[in-house]
């Protein structure tokens, strides 16, 4: 396509079309990281872009762009272009210059075009200095970004144990108070599972129950869901206070004929140490698997 257009342009007598050559200055704001400017070019006309500081071409000009020019030269502080043909309306990538000092705007994007009568002979690019307000706003934004990165870095460096006593201590589940253990000698109303054992633990405001579960042979694979704890009054009536917590197991699922240990933990008030609860264990689909009508923890 470039060869065809070039042939059509060269078939005309050179200089047959007279372009009105324009010299202009462009001011780009320091309040933005990137500025976009249209650069008007014409066949066989030299266009020079002058910069007030050193620039580098961010990426090498694609071969499709270089094929449109007889001259395309970028020096430290100026750019020289001489097209061989008119710039196509579509499909021409811009030329991106990056200012070497790193000050805003960091980049200048030149969109190449050809207009009917006018051509930019000389374009002087000047960057406006940033105001005090702009610098203060940029400083506040950078400080916020640094604070966020420091928080992420601290989190990445921090190693939190996922098991054992260390995790319980770091989470606050175990404090200077003794851990209270209680064996609950109440059989569950069996649904899909068998509860072989239930132990209750308390440390401060943290409470937990440890369950020994068995999935009988012939049943489906059991996937843990939630445990629902409903607080009861002294007469066994629901008080309306309900806690839901995930059922935690080392395995992702419990196969028929297998047994495992599961844990449910939740946070409660310190004065609820002797409160009775109704305890229900649900599977991942929300179906009831085990139920204790009254458990005093």
C-alpha cells in the first residue's frame, strides 16, 4: 500500500501543491503524566519539533511508519520528519517521546496526520512548570501509594503460622488465661453423620467445639458447611441470638466409612461461659447433618 501511494504522489510534479507552512508553540501541562498533540505533516515538507529538554523515543518506530518517510530522525532535543506521502487517515501508530528528566508530563504522544492545506513546519514544545498546588497533590498521592505498598510489603514479610499453638496465640484465641476444656456427654440427633465425641474449649471470649465425626458406609461423600449455634435461656427457649461459623476439617471432604476431627470456633461475650446452646451442623449444601438440642458450654 505504501508503494502505491508513493507512486501516485511522485506522479505529480514536485511542488505542484503549495502548503501553508505554520510555525507554532505548544505548551503541555506538568499536571498530567502524558500529553497528546496532533502533528500535521505533508509530503516532501520538512517538519521540525523542538523540545525544551532531552527526549528519547519510547519505542522504535514501526517499519510501517518508517516506510512513509524519507527522513525520520530524533536527536536529544529535536525531531525531524519528512514524509514521502500523505499520512493515511487510519492505521498509523503515534510517535511517543519520553522526557529524560522524568518530570511531568513524562511522555509526549504525537499523533501524525495530513490536512488539506496546512503543515507544521516548526513546532516548539514547552512544558509548563508544575505549580505548588500540583506538586503538593502529587506528593500526597505518592505518599498514599508508598503507604499502601509498605503495608503490602509488611504483610508479605509477615509469616503467620497456619497450625499449632502459635497460630492460636497470634490470633488471640489463647491469652494469659487458662484454656477451659469440657467433655460434653450428650448424643447428637443423628442425621447423615455420626458424632463420636464432642469436646468444648474456651479461652477468654473465644469458644470452640471439637467433633469426632464418622461418615457411615453407604452414605454419600460429606462436604462440611456451617455450624449454627442458637443461644437458649434457662428454660431451653431460643433467645434469638444465633452464631454461624464454618466447620473446619483437615480434609476437604469425608468419604463413606471414614472418620475425622472437625472444629468450630466463634467469638462470644465473656459472661456467656455457662450459656446453653442448640448446635446444628450443616453440610456444604445447607442440609442438616447433626443436631444437639441443648449443649452447655
